[in-house]
C-alpha cells in the first residue's frame, strides 16, 4: 500500500469488531458521568410526600396537595404537585396572614389566592409564593425533605 496511514485507519476501524477487544476513548467516561449527574437531578412523578421544612416554613405534602405553616401565616395547596424533568412545578393555593394578638370573635382571616412555584432535586426545594394575578412576591423559602421546619407562630 502506498498510504501507510490507511493501514492504521483500517486497523482501528476493524479492531472493535473482534471479540474480546475494546477501544477505550478517554472522553467516554466523562460523558457517562455527566449523564448520571443529569439523571439524578431530574425528577419523575409527584413531589415526594411527607415533611419539607426550612426557616419559617413547614410544608406537609400529601397525595393531593399540601398543608403549609409559616411564621404568622398558613396556607394550602389542593392539587397534586408534579415536577417536570427539570424539577420545576407550579400550583395554585391559598395564603392566610395571621396577626399578632387575639382575633375578634367571628372574624375569619382573609384567604388570599396565590401561586406556589418551586424547583426541587427530590431532596431540597426552593419555593416562591406570589399573589395570584400579580408579580408581588410574598416570600421565597429553602426547604429540605424529611426535616421539620422552624415555625414561630404569632401570639
């Protein structure tokens, strides 16, 4: 053969076809590790049930929603929360501010319609509460699954 590099090229292209012979490409391990990392971030199915807690919030997830306790407030979500492949979710709910001191008999605190938006990796969550129909953010919290939140109720 006139072109020696063709012999070399032919050798490397046929070599992986022979039993017991493998060719290791250095980038293959890194690509596989990157795919494993991406898969661990992605979630599937509904938000993990149980307690999610953080500073000023205790978030109890059930089959069809959540009961939420805040410092000087409470709220609820009455729908299943299912994160997408990036771990993001959105749910409509209510938020009720509680004031310090006694509440007059017969007076019921006003429920405020809100949107809860969050992102989770299955172990931690960041959730933001916005007043429905506006850009007003009530609060943003960092939560951890399996931990109770630190909530101090108004007295």
